[in-house]
C-alpha cells in the first residue's frame, strides 16, 4: 500500500513539474505598460544594445548624442517608444535629437551597428538628456 501511495505521489509531482515547465516556456507578449523610474543622465554603448528611458508621460525629449566613426560610418541610432519609432538615423560627431513622447510606452535609445576593427571603434554615447514639457 505504501508503494502505491508513493508511486501516485511521484506521478503527481512529475505531472505538476511538466505542467509548470510548459507554462514557463510558453511565448507571451511583453507587457506594454510603462513603469516610471530614474532617467539616465549619460550612457555609453560600446556594443550594440539599448538604454531604457522610463519617462512614462507626454514630453519632448532632447537627447545629446555622440557617435564615433568606423569605416566612414557612425553608429545607427533608434529612439523608440513601445513599438513606435520616434527617430532613426546615423550619428556622426555630436548631434541633438528632439522627439515627442506620448507616454504610452517605455522609451529606449537603441544602437544597432557596432563595429570594432582596431584602431576604429564605432560607439554611441548619450551625453545628456533633457525633458521639456509636451507642446
């Protein structure tokens, strides 16, 4: 009798583990909400990547960007809010980018075309961030 109870408990545990594994590995969309947080004053993207700007309100963002060239091209930068592209383009030298946010999603600065071939190194730097009232 004890072996039967042990076997049922074991099978129940295996079943629960398989159900939990299927739940953990199932694809679900990422939440679209925005959680406010501290805004980055500066950021250095030495490789392709992103910096979150958790603003979560309507505003005009002024990003002071600097790009370093490699093979004659600067970093390709995107500023996105949720799934909406607010700015995209190559940054060479120091450039100011102004975008309007809707407050409906997180804002991110994304660097997509890293290149490192010594002595050249393509990088993107956020040198300053200002938040102005929405117009």
